[in-house]
C-alpha cells in the first residue's frame, strides 16, 4: 500500500476528504521543520497542533520557521 492509498483510506475512515497534493507537500514541509529543528518525534505533533488550531499548512510552516529561529 502506498502512502497516498493509506492517507485516502484513513481520511475516508474518519469522514474527511483526503488532502490534495499541495497540502500534503506543505504538511511534509512542516513535519520536516519540526524534525530537523528538534527531534523527529516533534513532526507528527506539530502537524496535529496545526490541525487542532485550524491552520492552513502553509501558514503553519511559516509560523514554525519563525517560532524556532
């Protein structure tokens, strides 16, 4: 199973539309910022926090870059 197939299946299981390719790229960038500026475990938590805050992934990336400089 590919990552995309898993994401699509998980999105369906929780009743949401899966993210488009641009959103996936922004989330991966956010995860990369968190993982490279601290520890790898920060990546999923940063994405969870962005989702809980209702942030657009691009905005979350910008905030993460400013918050950790």
